[in-house]
C-alpha cells in the first residue's frame, strides 16, 4: 500500500518545483525555516503596479512534502495579490490542523491532504505559503 505522505503525486510535485532561482532585484525576500525538521525556503517576489506578484523566485531545501508544497505554491503564485496569498496560507493551515474540512481554492493544494494526520510534517508544508505571503506583503509596503 502506498504511503499517504510520499505517494506518486507528492513525489511528482517535489520533482517539478517552478521558479527555482533567486531574483536579481526582488522587491522583497523572505527566508523561513522549520525548527522541527530543518526544512528551509527563501522566496523573492516582485509585484506589478496593481500589487500582484509578477515574478517569483524560490530556493527550496526541504523534504519531499516541503518541495511538493513549494511546487503547488509556485505554480500559481504569479498574478496573485498579497491578500490571496495570505488567504491560501490560512486555508492550508486550517485544513492541515483539522479546523477546516476543505483545502481551499488554491489549485493542487488538496495533494497535500495526506499529511493532515502527521502534525510534525505541517511546518515544512506551510513554509512556502508563509514565505510567499509575507514577501508579497512586504513588497507592497
């Protein structure tokens, strides 16, 4: 039986992280690290004149779940506002903790649902969404 944590979809996502490069001149950069597992991510963003992410770069050093989360986040971050990014972060946090039954509207986020029963994995999964939402908010201010 396949593991709910490291299934084929998680491994596929982990191998397909988009925007794996640092931006030369980001408007904001945020580095996040999970003290529990040591996973880390740096996210750089540039916002357009409407306050939407126009460019993103990320450096990911994480387990397969953190990498899969970075792939899900990175695939759909361009064009999003800081508020939309914060809402996705909050929905994922609530979904993983069990205080919300659905994963929200972020495309592909349901692939991370197998980790709901493994709280020790939640910090690595949340890192990309925490970093991008904080970077976008900083870039706006």
